[in-house]
C-alpha cells in the first residue's frame, strides 16, 4: 500500500500517503480527542521518545539528504472532520504528532540560520494573512497552555521548567528533558539532516473523512429492506380511520361427511305371561344385518406363505480357535 499516491475507499473515508511536510501544511489544525473517552492526551515517556529518535537517525543515513523519496513510515494517522473547516480531530496518531512537534521545536531553537527557523515555524504554526498564529497541534485545556509556553514558543526549549502539574504535563516534561539531553550530542549539520529527513522523507498513511468518497466496487451491497405492509403505510400517513379491512380468505366449503349407519335395534321378546292373549304377545325378530363398510369391505387376513428359514440362519456363529 505504501508508495501509492492516492487510495480511495468505500464509505466516507479516504486514505493517502502524505509526508510530514504535507501533513503539517496549509490551514490544517489538529485537535486531540476528548480525554474523557480516549484517556490521557499524551502518555509517551523516555523509552518511546528514544525509539522514535533511533529510527529517525537510522533512516536519515540510508539516502543522501537531497533525496525526498519517502523511506520512513510512521503508520496510520486517522482523522475525523471537526466543527470548523480544516480542523481535524485525531483518532489515532496523537503521540507521534506531538513528538514530531516537540522535535521540530528543539531543532528550531538550536539552528543558527534564520531561514531554517522560519521554515520550521511554518510546520509548527498556521499563520494566516490576517489574524494571530495558531499552533497546528492543539492538546486542549491546561496541557495546550503548557505546551505553548514551554515547547512551541521560540527559545522555550532552551530553559525547561523544574516541575509540572498533572499527569499529561509531567509526561510532556519528562519527554522534553530526555530530548534536551539527546540534542546536546547533535551537531548543526546532523540537526539539519534530521529535520529534512523528518519533514520530506517521513510519511503517514493519512486517513481522513470525506463527503464524496468513491464507492468501492468490491463493497458488500446494502441489505434489502422489506416493503411496508399496507396498514403500516396508512398508519404512517395518519389514516387510521381509513385503514382497509384485511382481505379475508374465502372459507372453504366443508366436505360432505358420509352418513354413519345407525346401530340396528335388537328387540328381545318379552316374557309372556299366561294371562296375555296370543294376539298381543310379541313376535320374535331376527337381528338386522349390518350394512356398514367395515363389514361389507372386510377382507380375510393375509397368510404368510414364505418358506421357513433354516434353523441356524439368524443365530450368531462362533468359530472355535
């Protein structure tokens, strides 16, 4: 991905490879995220600062100082659009940007050339034609006031304070003291070479929010939404009293049920007494023949006529060894 001049992604974000000079250019102002949600604004100490300086020194000697090709990448710088134009909130990369601004301030205060100091000031401050200068890195709150007074102001890094209040300010002071000891061993030519390597040959993958991003043809399609039901559409329009009655499915006609034959009544002869005349005595009747389908369609049970199996066919056979 590195080396690609521009990279568009689907959605509302755009990622591009930008050098530090391109990032700290124009009217961009970078604000730290809300510490209540993202923790301390700055928490790097001497180990992280030392690692950053070691990598910068190693990459500054790989190519001649006049070559501006990117050779040292600092990872992803994730931004979101702020409330004002050209103002961005840092989602990822605050520690690296703050360390870069601190390094540039130390280098500016130790370079004798006025043109070199002016070029570094353009990276640290946004100076419009009308209006005061604005620091490009805004830590917010008391940390920003301390950072402006003891780091960003011209000549401030030559005389660091003895103590600081608050965790973020103490982290800033500890990193500044370590960087102050490191700059004692740098010569003017080394400082100028490191600044050029940092500004022109060190790059970020800057991911910022955009409003007209090109959609990715490999992106997944949006999920289909079900069409609203008729009663929901009428309810959304406020026509509760005009809701159409739900269509009733036609009731199927009941299938004709075959008549169940009634049980025949069996009349038993009554016991005739001797005094009952013969004409009134009941005549015995034979029981009526059943006409039910259970009787008329009855069939005899099938007789299994398969040949019998051998006697030992279903029994397990054991082989005696």
